[in-house]
C-alpha cells in the first residue's frame, strides 16, 4: 500500500477501519506523511492484529 493510497481518502478509510475494529481511536488513526510504520504499530497495538491483516484491511478500506 502506497502513501498516496493511504492519504487519498483517509477520512473514509478511517471510518471503515473503525467499523472493523471499534477499539481504534482517532488518535490511533492519526496519519502523518512519512509515519506509515507508526500508524501500523498503533493499529497493531490497539487490535492485536498482524501487519498482514492490517495491510489487507487498509487496502480493502481504501478501495
């Protein structure tokens, strides 16, 4: 998943991720350009999911 894919419709993507993992907060999903690994780490910490599952969910949410 590229930076542009994540950044493109980020508000829509955030909403879909919150639907999938209700325990995520706005702070968890605060995306700052160049901080992809930090974003994934926050989601992983909050959900306990694998990086692969998070990447798949981000891809599905941004489609």
